[in-house]
């Protein structure tokens, strides 16, 4: 099998940037895969073939460029903003974060272009578990049903098929597949697929699908019998999010943006020799090399397997006489001089070496939105749980943090274990296990962060009379105090869970800390979390608090086997501090988001730094004075992550058999879309605990199937090649100025500057648009670490032209030395498939159409948007779920007699919205009429209620609509809705007429959804 890997454009951009920024680098330290570390008399750092470290986008330029590190060779460190693919060697591919895609029997590998893997004449591919198939083709699709009738359609959506066979296929494209395995035969067998778009295969047979829906060229839907479907005259097959796909003897298979691919050749090679070295450690070694410094460095050595006695003998032979070993984690903590570290890097069993470091808590100093209460009182869920509301009972959640105050009344009686993680930090001779102290009443006597996190997960609310309860108040907790959160203590905690977690019943671990470094699959933390996940433990990480710039995501939250959580406020607006990933990346993005602004939880006894911050920064004024001794307020992704950890506990109580992969899948599919933001900012959207619990308890209630087929090729997100700047800022106030060119069609732009991590200088920059108006001014606190010295700014819809960049040393005349810096401008754009009927629209109208297309709220039919076509009631319901933050919901039995299949989820969701039904003109148990045109009055009511403006509308319903000529056609009870719809820009009038009974057009809906998105961010 030939596999062709098209590496991302960012990898090329970073390679080019490294050449431009560094020129020729003389390596004082060379790190080569399998060969270890070599020191010379030069002054640079050179990585060759390091296959675990992933520098995302501009991170690669700024981290490596300004610090004197370069990646050399075609298969060195990969900068991968889109798909996290790292190539290792001539014939092996490793996608860091594979969910389970394996291609075996490869004949060779090449890297010709962007973002896909092409397999020619594969020996076989198997994927498992998906739920929806969409077929589309330019020539039309002919569908033959079981009774012999035929229909022609523009596209086909197949829901929950049990078996699909595709033979003599011309091409198959799998996008975002979770598990593809190659084995042998001829034909393509797809079972329970999750989203397949077929366009061009010669023959497709579908058997025992739950439902098959055809969308015709006029945009209307019709249903056919699901058994025995053949599709002809299409052009290819796209599988989105497929879990179960078997391909036998197809001529050519293309896999786009795989989450993980490994070949047999690379797999075998990965088991021997050094794979990567912490870049911070590389810098230390290079400094020691230049200064002939032989002082000791504290480091973690990761092995390919749990080290045996011969491995410890090898360390002692090198001169490393003692250290800390772990029970399950294949690592050893040692203290060694540079020469000893270089020597041990050449040992065949050593996988990676990482310097000890202090990690950062993701709390920022500066409940109802997730559906927790709906999950607790859902009648179906309560009946299914032996008549008891879900509380996390029977599930243990571990909190790896600053500790846990088990003496707090809200945690009383539910702490299964409270451990102070301790270690002599390699002080003794010999390789000994950590010395942990168990069964302590309070391991969080200083900071209070861990106790606050535990309260979000499972506080009982006892001390507040039930006012402040955690998400899973019935869950048991394990507290693990990592002290000052240095790397070794964190690894000690993860090893403790690997050894003792099963006996304690631990199914979830919350990690609200981050590191200022790069993503590396060989990082000991990532090695440990992968091992925990493989043992059935769900690992939840906070996304980080480094803000709105691209590439700010916590590197431990990048791993695709963990659940990473960003932060919003309780209105669903993205928090400024919440870390972002890389634009259009499948790897570098949060899994989802949850509220993390001004969260109320437990105040630990003792000093409680978190409690002091609550008083000083977040304000405890909303807490009743009698509750202040027990509760405080804090903000940060530290406190959005435990909301997800608690939700997972509820899911596992509802269905203990769920695997971490299934939990992560359900969380993403059931999340409420946040269409005003991009996936690198919010991932799949807002946590929907209610829907996640429903699908966990009732797997037949498939929610979120629509997500697999939202992008049918109507839009593609791209980032332009990096625009680079560099220069020197001298002491004083003059600074450095240059210009960068902003293109005309930019959706977003990110400007970053970076300078040496060890520098004492502090730089800031300002951006001025082509008209001279200041659009950004950045001078944030720079944290120590490999990627610490940098400033970032993000611009939404920047105007075209020459932008001026002004860089200054904020120390002014106090700066002692000139400071070199490097900078990059990254521009994101959307490329659309041709839409042939919007040219006659105004520029504003076209912008509304394309905004809906790129946010997946509305889609063209073929190459036409059909702006004048009437919107059906079912389509309006769908748009409100996709674009107006209506949480997903599916009941046990259909509410309306005429709603089935995919339309059911959207209709049931809008009619069971938390604030009440959005369509007021239907009765429960009656007919919804999903295929009838939606009138403008019906749309006004639904839009206003979905936007959360119901109270405003009802308070003004008695006011006359004197500005409308046709006000008499509007019922008095609904006039407030019309008033608000007009005043908020949701709908417009024509010649002072509202036309309440006229059908809503697709253009009007597109404009309304743009207005809704604007309201969502205000």
C-alpha cells in the first residue's frame, strides 16, 4: 500500500521561517532520533528526526527561532496547526494523538502537499461505529428502494445504518475517522457509520438503516424505504467521523486530516532509542556546553517500558547513583550533570528526557447553562436510575491539584483517599519509590485551589443549605496534593492513580494545571495520561488561561485522548482568558467549553490563597455573608474543567460501561454549538450535561448525528503563509516600526512577537490599521519558561491595507540591552464552494449568506443558496439549534405525530428549550407541520425566545405598534415579540409593513441568524 502524507502548510511555513530567522545554525547540541544527544563546541540546538514534539503554527517560529533551536531534515519537529501529523523516517507516519487509525503493509511514504493521506491499492481499511451517511454528486443520485421504485436526489442522508457495502469504488475520502485499520479483500463494508458523504462511487448497497432521507434540488426532503439502496453516477465517498469502515481491495483510498496513523515500519522503530528531548532541557545543555558547566540538572527519564534492574545498572554505570522510580509509569526521576544526561540519552531503552519544572494552575485572578439541573430532574433518567436522581454515586473522581480539605462540611464522608504526594527528589542513594502520606484530613492548607475544584465537581452544598452544590454531589473524591505542582509531584500523582486508582474506583481525574512548553507525545505527562486512558480513566484538562491569541492552548490539553475544557461566562460568551488552539486545526483546539467566570465553590480552611483572590479580584459580594466562611468566587479554566469532570461522573453513573473514547465522543456530539465562535476557540461548543447523560443512559437516543455531515464541502478554512517581521528594540522610547500587509478577505488575524526566553527585557506592541487607527495594544505579563516571552493580539475581520506595527521596550530607558525579536502575522480565511445565485444581493446580504455557510447554520443546496425560497418550520428549528444555542434534546417518545428521523432532534430541542417552547402555535401531541413554510410572525416569536429576549418582549406587549401599517394583523399577545424582533435587528419591515403571515425566506433567516450571533457575543 502506498500512503502519501500531505503535510500541513504551517509545517512548510515554519520550516521557511526557521531558515529566514536563523540562517545557518551551528549546533552545539544535536538531538537525533534513536542516536541520542551529541555535544559540540558550537552554539545552536539541532533536532533531527524528533517525532514527538509538535510546534503549532507560529509557536514553531517564535519558540524555536528566537531561542536558537532548529529542526533539520524532512522528518524533524513538525509544526502542525491542522491535523497533528508527525512524520517519522522515510516510511513511517505517526499522527500524535491517534484515536485508532492504523494502516499496515505500507510500501512507501511521500509528502507532496497539504493535509491528507492517500493510500493507493490498500490491503484493507476497517473503521467502526459511526451514525450517518450523506451521498452527493454533481450528476445526481439515483436511489432504488426495496419495492423497486426509483427517485433522483441531490443528496442522501442515511441515519444509523447497520451495514453498507460499497463495491468497485472510484475513491473514498475519510475525514476525521476514529479508527481505520487496513487488512485485505475487495469492496467496502461500512457498519453503523457516523457520517459518510458519497460522491462518485459506482455502487453502494445500504441495508437495515434506521432512516434514509433524500434532499432534492429544490431543497425539499423526502423519505424512502431504508432497505436496499443503490446509488449510481456519483464521484467519490467522504467519511466524516466514521468509526466502523472496512475497505477491501479498493483501487485508491484518501484519508483527510487523520487523527492518528502509524505504519508497521514506524511502529517497530519507535520501540528503541531516544524519540525526543524537552526543548528547555536542550537549552540548558547547550548553555552548560558553552560554559563547561557541570552542575546537576533535575530531569525525568522516560523509558519505552517500565525500567528493569538492568536499566538502573546502566544509570549507575554512567554515574547516576540514585533517583525516584515509579510503580507503573515507565520513568525515573534523576539528578545528573550534562555529560551524564548525554550518556543516558544513548541508552536504547530511553524514550525521552524532560527537565523538572514547576507547572501553573489555570485559575485567573481577574450553573444553569450546562443543563445539570435538567439532567437531575429528567423523569426518564430518574426512572432508569432506580428512581434516584443522578449524583455521580458509585463513581470516584480524583483531583490532582494543590490538595483537598476533607474537613469541609460539603466534602464530609465522601473523600475516599487524601494523599500528600512526597518524594526525596533523588537525594538518596538507590532508586526508590515515592514516599506518599495517605489518609490525611487536609492536604490543601495553603492555596485552596484543589478544594475549590473538588467543590465544583462534588460539593454537597451542606454548608449553604443546598444553594452551592457541585455537579456530582454523590461522587466520591480522591485528593492528591502535588505541593508546588512541580513535574515530579504531578507524575507521582499520575503513577499513584495507575497503581491504586482501580482499587479506589477512580474513573475520572481532573487536572487544572498547565505548562509553558510544546506538545510532545513523549512528554512524561502525556505518556501517563495515555496509560490512564487505556485503563478506562477519563482525563480532563483545563485549556489554559493564556488568552485570545492563537497557539495558546495548554500543551497537556492537546492530547486527543484527553478532554480539554475552555471557559465561558454563564451567558455562553467566551472568556478573554480562555486559551485558544490553532485556526482550522483538528488537533490544537479545546474539546468543548463550560462556564469558568465568577464560579462559586468551596473555601478551604487555613490560608486559602484562592479564597483571598475571590475577595480581591472576583468579588464575593454575591455570596450571602453567612456563607462567605465556606465559599468563595474564582475564575479560570481551572474551574470550567471540573464541571466537565462532574458531568462525566453523572454519565458513568448512568452507564458504567462507557469507555473514555465513548465519553469524549458523547460530550462533543451533545455539546451546544456556539456558532459565533470557531472550533479553535470553543471546540464542539458548550457542555450540555443533560443531553450527555441522556445518550449515556439511552444509547438509542442518538444526539448530534448532524455534526458529522455539516460540512459537505461548502467551505474550507485556510491560513495564509506566515508574514514575518524581525528587528531590534533599543533601550529608550523610540522603539521599532514596520508594516505588514493585510489581505482583503481576512476572517481573523493573529499578530505575535517573541524574544529570548531568558531575557529580562519586556516588549509590547501596538497595531494601527491602514487609516492610522490603533486596533490593538498588547503588553501582558510574561511568564518564565520556554514560550514565556511573547505578546499576542487577535483581530476579527481586519480591514485590508498596510498595517503599522510598533514594538517598544516597556522598560524604556531602564532597559540595559538591545533586544532582538521575531514576529509573525497569521491570517485566516474561508474558501467557499461556488454559490451561483447570490451575485445580485447587496454586499451586506452576501456577507450574511457566507457567514451562515461558514458557521454551518445554513447550507447551500448544490451550488445555489436560494435566498428567496421559503424556509420550512423544520428548517427554522434546525437553524435555531445550530446557531442560537438551543440545547439538544430527544425524548423517549415523539411529541408530534408528523415529526420523524433527523427533523425530530431539532423540533424536540426547540420545543423543549430551557426557557419554554419556541414555537407557540402548536399543541403537544398534535402536528408540528415541519414541511410547511414558516411565517414571519412564527419566526419572530421563535427567534426572540431563542435569543433569550422573552422577558423584554412580554414586558412590552401592551405598547402599540404605531409604526406598522399592518399592526392589526398581529395578535396583541405577540406584539412585544414583533417589536423586539425589529428593534434587535432579527427581522425587518418593508414599507412600514411587517407582513406577519408572509413566509420567511432563506435570506431573511440568514440575516436573522447573523443578528443572533452578534447578540451572543455582546
